[in-house]
């Protein structure tokens, strides 16, 4: 069965970069944008042009540079923001303006001190205005995760009427459960007039660690764009991680959903973004963490050495990792020790291995990890 395409909207340079500690200089922004284009993302959100002259210039430069992806600039539902974004995007081959407004009662009451009707009107006007500059206009209903579904459907209908091509349904606070978020997307598909003329987009934050699960639930229920960042960087606990979305869809091909991403570039892109931002990736991060393909317990090591798939669902080469790592610690067994010794040129028979293993445990109980430099010394000290 043919796979349905899910567009990948990367917001590393906007939602990711706006976080304290993740600021990028102009050269790094351009290098990351070029890499995202090579990676195969469909849309690059390059920045929030009205926010600063630096961000304006970044969006302008990225617009000139990017060859394949759409380039997108964020705005509030404010005329001046939209004018500035249109100007910053003027050299883009395929420009997109991303405009929107908070739609939850809490945003309407406390942030805007407005009414639902006023918000509807502002949303409509913003999309109409953006449409006077570009064909491709994405509307975000901020805090859609906590917005009443009936009102959200009215907002969506109104902005489609104004010409929105993509409807972004952000779970801005990372509040939803996958089931709630999926149901919300389905509700919109079933209840919004004209929805067949627009793409629904998931934009999930990770406050409860559910950003990826929620985005996947959205896609299962009909969304065809997912907004994400490399390494999941983003406000507070972050955004949906691009690498997780790509590999969840690849691993579960029965969903018949796929992206255009060249997954073999994922590991290197993760490292590039982490180094440019000075934001380390947690070692146990899915797909791109240093331990994502490392095995340290004896039982797991024995299984992986016999057949990699016993404890790995992803072939490391598929995401650009050279090979699985067998880490030697005090929890390792003889199989791992023999394997690592063989890798550096020591073939040990059973008797030799038993002796070396005793010495290995003595050292491993003292050290956190035993490395290739320690091994010859351990073998020598074993008197085999
Ligand atoms: O999380 C959010 O709601 C956003 C919007 C500005 C799209 O980042
Ligand atoms: Zn966001």
C-alpha cells in the first residue's frame, strides 16, 4: 500500500533557537538551514522576523539560500508583523507566512482581554492580510490543546475561508494526552467545513514527555504535517523531536505514513545542532543519544553479539551511526569481553577467557568503564 506523506516542518531555528542557551550566530543559522534542506525537511521555520533585526536578517538570508524546502516566518496576528515577515521572505523560492493567535479561553480572557468573537475576527483579518503577500499561509491556534473543540472548529473554518492553507493545532503547554490530541484532530477533520482544502499540522510541546506520542496520534487521525526540532530543543521541556517522528513512522510502516527525510543524516545533524547551540544531547535520548545503540548489561550484550535485532529495533547505520557499541562494565559478561578482546586482536579460548574475566571484573569494579587501552593490560595481568 502506498505510504501517505507527512510533511516535516522544522522549527529548530525558531521555537528551538528562542530558548535560553540555544542562541545561534548568523553563520550557524545558515549552516543549519542548509543541512535541514539536505536532510529533506519540507518547511524550515527560519525565525520570527519582527522580533529583532538579527532574526529579520536570518530569515532573509535563509530565504536566499534554501533551494528545496519552503521557508517560513512566524508572526502574531498583527499587520505590522505580517508586513515585516513578507519583506524578510521576499527572496524565498517558496515562502510561507505563519500567523496566528491564542484561542483557549485562558489566552482570550487573560492575554488579550478580548472575546471569542474578537479573536475570530483578528484571526480572519491576519490570514487575509498574509494572503495579500503569499499564497501559502499557515494559521496557528495557540494553546489549541486546551481550546474548546467547538470553538477551535469555528476558528479553523473562518481562517480556511480567509485562505489558510495549513492549520496548526499547537499543544502549546504540552498538556494533552495522545488520545485527547488525536481526538481533537479527528474532531476537526469531521466538523470543519472546507478542511479538505487545508493540511492539519501538529505542533506539540514536551512538558509531560508526550510530544512525540501526541504528534503521532495527530498523524494517525489525519494530520499531514508535523512541527518538530532537531534533538527536541524548544521552549521549556522542548518540542517534538524530528528524529523520533521520522523513525517512529519508519519502524511502524503499517501506519502507511512516511516522510521525505534522509535518516542517515540524523545522527550527524543532531551533533551539528548540539555543538552549534552548545546544548548537549542527553546520552539516553532516543535515536541520537550517545547510548541509543550502546549495550552494557551482560544479558543484552550476549544477545546483540549473537543477533543485533535481539535488543535493537533500529539498524544504527539507518540513522548514520557507525555501529552498535558493546560497553565493558562490571555488569558485562564473558561474551562481551571476548568480543571486545577479539576486536583489538586477542582471540581467547574458553580457559583463557575464564582467567581474563576474573581480572577484568576486578578492574571493572574499580573503574566505571573498561576501554581498549585497559584490555591488553588486563590480559597481560591474567598470566594466560
Ligand atoms: O507552541 C506554540 O503554540 C507555538 C506557536 C507560536 C506556533 O510555538
Ligand atoms: Zn511552540
